[in-house]
């Protein structure tokens, strides 16, 4: 099973590559909209790349709309990965 | 002369384009509708050959009754559509070639369930399970809930995201390959193979025919005629033979350039054309590079190879489609599936249709190769029908051939339903990174008449919501 550190690394790598983000902007408290400059259009791509990276279905779960910061996303994926084991 | 200015410019006059234009006109906007073809809605309009009208875009649909979603959307647009119910006991015929039986698709759950059990008694439990699953999906989708009679704005923001495929559901419910083939055959009518389509999308496209199936008196051409009537009365400026070649952003305005070098300005621009065609004319700031890559990688639905003609000797067939299913049709994902469509016109038009790969590379080929290919596929279809149903074959007079390349010439894309919606891909969103530049059409919601209309209604609600937010 993936550790939290592995999850964080996988999320960060995937998002940095997809959205051309700088490593120093990837702070846990960073807000997707205010700090990372993403918009609702990017949210769709974010879901697509994370589903590919973790081989889990994210879209089935409507909680996904409550994710505002990178930390929210790490927590969310950590729980999903646990459930899938 | 000063450059013409519009509040809204809609590119493409298919169902979603006409719907979007009407909805903006209802908001009191000055709207222009641009179509590259010589007349509006080329796909739905069909064409005349040898004294018969051939349908190229529309045959029948579920939920067009006046208190069903299609009927309610027509009403909202001011359209008085001449709809009529298909035959309740058999709107489509499927020959089950393995067991040598003819299944006539009825509508109404009870009839459908009884008929399935009668044909497949050993699958009784699976049939109930399958229909329960399909109905529970339909209940969840606000537009398709059979008991709903009105719609709230926020319901247009409902997105179903379950990625279970139709094949997975059928394999889970049934052992018999013949029933799996039968229940997945309609996937040919929205262009996504059973192993790739999300079960929920299958329900959106085919499940809507569980309760009612409607035709339009006079077919697709009558539907377009009614749209035209309302468009003419709404003050929308309509331009045909007007192909947009470039969209640019100039301050708060969008500037459209046409193939004839003329230009117009608008505040809002709505593209209803194929998303890959939109990418060719859209300003670079429309999407991020990765986003463009994702749209480019979306697969195209199969194309239709059509042998069209008419029924001879006053013979009449009282069904829409006659399909032929072999024991392994489902296993083969209905690849190269074929069926015969009968119109309700007089004289009765016939289209023998085969689903074929619509990849541009297969159709954009030298003329002599293309002619050869046409010859081979038509012979193949003719032989199939002749072998399966010689008595039917003898009644058909073939008049011509339409291929994905023919369709490309009229509607600018090869696949029958544009981009393929798969369980793995995300829909194209109505918004772009450019404020006031939007996308509607089959790729944003779902394929078909209802999917195209809902895509424009969704945009209408997005605009309402952003106006509300501004007022707060």
C-alpha cells in the first residue's frame, strides 16, 4: 500500500507535469484557485490525470467538489486508496 | 462599412447550434447563426433522390412526449413539433440468427420485461436485475426520470460519472450471449461499443426508449422546418455558406473571420461544431496545451456506410430498424454491425447501414481506391441481406451510396455522432479559458437530438448563473 509520502509525491508530480507548476508552489496549504491559478476547466483535467496516476475512480464520489487545497487532495486520495485495498 | 456587431454569434446550425441561438434570442440578445453548408442543419435535413426522401440524421427518439424532457425542451423553445408514437409492440426488429428467432422491441417496461423473459426464460433473474439497474440510473438523472414533469435550473448541472461499462453490466447479469447482443445492439445507434460505453450513458441514449419511442411526422426535415419557422420569427440573423476560419479575442470582443474574408464582432461566441474543428479556428488562449492534447486524443465514433433506396411494389415494412445479430455480435463489440432502416415516408425509403471505422486515413484516399472501397463494402452489405433475408432483399431498389466521406462533405466530420463518449474519457466542457467563448454539442453532454439540445440548455443555465452571481 502507498504511504502518505508516496501519495504526496505522485500527486505533486502529476499536477506539476499537467499544469506546468513550479515545485516551490506545491505547498500543502496551497489553494487550487487562489494560489495555483487553476480554474474549473482545469479541475476536469486534474481528475483525469489523478485517475490515471492512482488507477482509482474519482468522479464517482461527489465529495470531490469540497477539495480546495493540496492537503485536502492528499487526504482525499489517501482515504480512497485505503478503501480500495 | 463598419464591421457588423452582434451580442452573440453561434457557429454551426445543427440541433445544438439552433437551440443555443434560440435561447440567446429569448434573452433579448442580438444573435447571428453561421452555417458553412448551403442550408441549416444539413445532417438532420436529409436529402431527396429518385423521388424519395432519405433521412441522414434522425429516425426516432425516446422522451419526446409533451410531458417528457424532449417535449418540454421543444415547448421551452416555442417549437410545435409534430410527434407521433411508434408501434408499441415493435419499434425495432432484431433477427437472432443463432436461434432463428425474430425479436420485436416493445416499449413500456412491463411489455419489454415479459417479452425478454418469454425469449430467455433461463435469464429471468438477470432480466429483472438488468432493468432495475437501468431504471435506477434513469431515476438518478433528472432529465430522464420518467416521473418528473418539470425541471429546475440546477438540474442541468447534474453530471453522471459512473464509469462501469455496458459490457460489465451485461456480463454480470447474463450468461446467454444472445440476450447480451440483443440488449447492447442499440449501442450502434449512438456510436460507442459496449465495452467502451459507460452504462449510464447507454441508459441516457437507449434506456430512454424503455417507456416511449417517438417519430416526427415528416422526419428530420419536418423537425428542421419547425426550428426554421421559430428562428425566422425570433429575429436571429441566419447566414449559410458562411464558414468561420478564425476566432480572435479583441479586448472584450471576439472577432470572427470567414472563408470569404469578411468579419464580424461579438460579445459571446458559441461553437457548436465538432470540437476538433473548433480547435482549428479557436484563439490560442482557449485551452492549455495539455487540454488541447486531451481533446485531440478523443476517439471518433464509427461512421455509417449507407446504401439507400426505396421499397418496391407497394410493399411496406412497419418498423424502424431491422437488425441482424449473430451469436458473437456482443463479443465482437458489434463491430461492422449492420441494419436496415425503413422510413415512414411514402414511397418508403430504405437505408441499409453498416457501422464502419470513421478514421480520416481510411476515407481521405485517392478517388480510384475510394470507388473500389465503396464497391466492396456495398457488395458485402448486399450479399449479407440477400443471404439473410432474400424476400426482403428482392423488395429493395437501391439508389445510391453515402459513406463517412459523403457525410464529411456536408457536416465536416466523419464519425456518425462526432466524438466518442467512453467510460474513460471526460466530456468536453461548455466553458473555455476565454470568457464569453463557449462550446455546445453532442461532445459536451451526450450524442443525439436530446443530448445536443440539453448541451445548449446547460450553457443557457451557466449564463443565467454567472449573471446572478454578478448581481449579488
